[in-house]
C-alpha cells in the first residue's frame, strides 16, 4: 500500500524579549534549527513546527494530523519540574518551554504518537514520565567525562556502548559507536517502564526506550542531526539512520490506522 509522507512535528525553542536585539526587538520568537529540519526531510518525512499556543487544547490542536513527535534540543530543564531547586542560578532552565513541551507529551500520549527526544528532548521525556535529572554532571557525578565543551561544542565526542536487543542497536551493528556530546545535564533516575539502551564510558545514560504495541518512546542524548555526512562528522556514527528509522515507525502507524 502506498501511503502519504508522514508528518513529524518538532518542538520549538524560544527566544525571549530582548530590547537590545536589532530584529524583532522585545518580541518572543519560536524557532527550530535548520540541520534538524533537513535531517527529518531527508528521512522522507515532512517536518512540521509545533507552535506553542499556551494551552492544553492548543497542544491537541497542533498535533492534529501529526504522525510522530520529535522533541528537540535546547535549554536546560527547569529543576522545578522534577521537584528540586536550582543548585546555581545558571541551571534554572526554561520553565516556560518545559510547560509547553509537557503539554505536548501529554497530548501525544493520548494519541499514541511515536515520540523521539534528542538531547534536551530526551531529558524532557524522562521528566514528563516522572523522574529526575542531574543538574550538572561534573558537579554531581564523580569521575565523569567532559560531556560539554563550550569551545569545541559539537566537535566534542565520546563513544557510547549500546544495549543489545534494543531499537537503537538494531540501527548500528557495532556494540560501540562514536557520537558528539554537548550536554552538561543527564538523566539521574530513569522513569518507570523505560529501558536504558546506551551509556557513555563513565556510566552516564545516553539513550533509553519504551517500545511496545501501545507506546513508542525513545530518548537519545547526543545530536544525530549534526552527524549528517558533513566532512567533519564522517568518522562518527551516521545520524541519518535514526531519523530514517523513526520515519518508518511513523509510516507503520499510518498503515495500521488505515487498515
């Protein structure tokens, strides 16, 4: 059966009012990053911005006609959403964006939409399902790797070890892959029903999943959209495999609903 191209909704980042900004001065912007859009498009899906309409009903409206949801990277999760206070002011996160994406998670689960979280998006899914974060890995976890380097940014890298018999390991035959790393926070306690599927050499969780007939949730801590075949990324794991496989999950959902 030939089917239409799946529509993958992508959560947006926010840029808040700034009187010093020359464009859109004093206005809030909702946006997403280009290489993520192009990665979704290369997979055969149509990337759709999931705008924040500020209400639960609005979250349901923007998911109308969507076949899967991709929670994107960006600012820290606010500790208030997992019952903590910021250890430092700089780790207070983005509570407004959190609330918007938490509404999307709730609405997407009601619709049984597949959900893929990338970096912050993975962390958001874990918090939405009731568990906690390390506010800063190097402060709270002993003997860790450097998971974020401001100077090297997405050139910083480390290997991750994949759990066999997981969705992620089905995409990569190697037991260990090399990825980028641009995060300073990470999952602390994994939410019930989620299975850890990848770890960094220091034990930091790098991926998890819940893949059942009723629910499809995968979180990935690195940025596969920046492992897109550009010359400086060819020595690392191919990120397009993740988007292609996620799009296929969304296609299967379309076919199931059409039967």
